C-alpha cells in the first residue's frame, strides 16, 4: 500500500501545482489567444457543417445576394429564401475564399471569442462579489472554468463552426452586456459619457439583432434591465431610451439595406413574415411563426425548464441533455424566497446579505431574456447567449444562497455534472472535410438566361450555387405561403423565358466511389422513382409533366465528402 500511495501522492502534487498555475495573470493572458484557437481546432475535429438549414438557405441566400438573383429566382429556399443574408456572408465568404478546413477553423475560432466575453464578464462579477479584505479572491481559474463550462453547453457546442448563426450573434449580445458592466458607474450617472456608452451598447446589441431577429428578446431584456441601475427614474428612462435608439441604429446598419430591398421588391420589409400586417401581394396575408414549440397552459409555462429538461424534444429537434436548467430554476426559486425573507428582515431593522448590484443586474437580464424567449420562440438553440452564461449564473445563485465553501462545492459539482452528462453533444449534421466545401456537377446549358428550373422539395437551395447565375430557380412546392398571384408569377416567368424548363429533384443513388452493391442500387432507384412520382403530382397542378422522351439524369454533388446527388429532369407542358 505504501508503494502504491507514493506515486499517487506525487501525481496529486503535480496536478495541484498545475491547477494552481491557472490562478496566475500569465494564465489569464494566454487564455485570451488560446481559447479561440482551441475552439478553432474543435471545429476542425467535429467536421464540416452539413445541417438542414445550410442545404435549404444558408448557402443560397448569400449566393443570391452576391449574384443579384433576388429578381431572378422565386423562393428556391422556401420562405427562408428572404431572410437577411448578411450574417450568412461570413460563412459563405470563408468557404469560398479558403480551403474548407481552414474556413472551418476560422469559423470555430470566431465562435470561440464568446469564451473570452464570458470570461471577462465572470471576472468582473466575481471580483465585485469578493470581500474587500480579500482582494485576491476570487481566483482567476474560477472565471476561466465557468467560461469553458458555458461553451460546453449543447446549443453552443452543437453549432460550433457551423452556419446557423446563433453562436456568431451571441458575440453581439455578450459584448453589449460586457460594455454595460465595464462602464457601470458612467452609465449610472447617465451624463453625456454615460449616454454615449448606452448608445454604444445598444449599437452592439442592434448589430446582432439585425443579423438575426431572434436576438430581439435580448435587446428588450437589456433595455429593461438598464432601468435597474442606480441614479433615479429620469436617468434610468434616459439611459434606456438612448440604448433603444442604439439598438435601432445597429439594426439599420446590418439589416436596413435588406429591409429596403424587400420593401421595394415585394412591399414588405420582412417578406413574407408579418404579411398579415404588410399584405405583400405575392404572399398569403398571414403571419408566419413556428408556434408548436411554445409551452401550453400556465402549468407548463411555470415549470417549463423542468419539462424541457425531461423532454428536450419539446424545444429542439436533436436529443440534448439539459440538466443545468432545472438547477437554475431551483436556484431562482430559492433566491426569490431569500429575497422575500431579506425584505422582511430589512423591515424589522436587521441586515441581510445581498449580491452586488452588477450581479443582480445580470440575473435580471438573464430572467428577462428567458421569459422573452419562452413567450416568443421556445426553440432551444436561440438560447445560446444564456447557455453561455448559465454556469456563471448558477455560481452567483449558489454564493447568494450558501456559505462560500459550500457554494463553491455545490455550484462546481453541479456545473461539472451537467457538462459531463451533456457529452457527447449531438450535432445538426456534419461531413468529413474535403478541400472544397461544396461541389455540384451541372449539366451543360447553352442559354441559361432562357431556362428555368422548378423545385418541388426542400432542402435543395444549396444546389443552385453550382449553376450559372442567369438560370432561374422557382419553387412550386408548399414551402412558401404563396397567394394566387404567386402561381401567376410562376406562369409569367415561364412565358417570359420561353424554355427549356427543368425540375431538380433529390436522389439517394450510391456514391460511385463506394463498392457497387446491387441491393443498394435497387433501393436508390426505387426511392428516386418515388420522388419523381411525387414531383409529377405537383407539376400536374401547374399544367406540366416530366418529359418522357428525355427522362431524368443523376448528377453528383458533395458537401464535404457527403455524397448528395440530384436528379435533373426536362419538363414540358401537358
């Protein structure tokens, strides 16, 4: 036993020595450039993005913007074809300009900047919470580990390096929050400098909101939370008003150009969303919203974090383990009880321990953001900014409710358990890397400006980026909420172009690089025939049919090394 204990003790001593190195200023400085590199490498290890939204519109939208296809095509990426493409230009540009693995590394490193923002927020909050007699506490390693734990959450990690945009716009949300905390005193005074900083924070938040409108809940939450800062009600209202003006300016900066184009082209700046308000003639007069994720009834609304932790399919399409949210829920309930007792104690003249104002501000922002998310979306991946902050928030709650030593043990153990149970994190679709991110072999076309390609499925928008830009792509499936005028526009486009006309359909034929298998070939042919049969029904509604004289030909296409062939068929009038 003595012989076994010696190596163990030596190993423990080495681990303790290296563990203590995390509490040095040098470790903090190294983290500033090592963390983004770490997440860039993790992005490489996870593989190339191949999610459903990428195939549908994340690649098509920036391609259409760059090549001026807004007036050429008609919803090949369904109604999402008309989302603001500015955010997608980042991923599209990286994959076009760089070898795909290098582009994926850069994208992951950009996402990794979130860790630095959480680290800076955590250091500021934990320093504010440290007793004045112990200025050296809290240790540097606590904020660093809390930031890393936040980045291990299912929503953030599943999107690392991909094109969905939630990780990228989280930089805007966290950046605005950090600006507020760093300039706390100036904002509280709400004088010229404070109002300028409120405008800057609003501008940072607005940039992310314009890039992705789902961030509007965070903008509203931070605006309301700013009313909590000390300084009186007039300063609070002035500060919040200037922040809101900054948000609107940021939205105009990143989305104004697109809203203007949509207004000019369709008569609805958010086309086809909110068309029950704008009544753009090409779309049905309805408001588009994915409401089936929302909690039903007050019982679910009150217990939602517990419910979606037990049944994650209620808030996400992929399986996730969301243990941290019931713990946060319990922490906030206990905080409410403690606040009530503290209020009664203060009325009785007794003192009660409280969190520092900055910590209370962050907790208020967290709760307000969550409530906005639950009311409007309840789609888990939109919670990336809060997920990044979740370990820090649990740490703050524990230190408000428990003694310091117990708080560190409870919060640290809970965060570690939640992270370990969340692994391995699922993903939205990945492919093995190849030098070129997207490859689409296309048929020869003599006059693409006269031709038109119909689509009846989703997601197929990404294929369009491999074809000549003058070629028109038009969706005739049910993925767009079109009006009667929509079908008339399709007929007018076909009459104007003259033809020839085609339809693009998916295929599941075997990759030619694989060993040929008769059974696999038969399954592919049967599935392709079923796709053609479904397309024939949709084509018939428009007075069209597949040309029996030419049939369909299968062409190869790849996302990374994922083989995604397509059928290309000539279409004639019945």
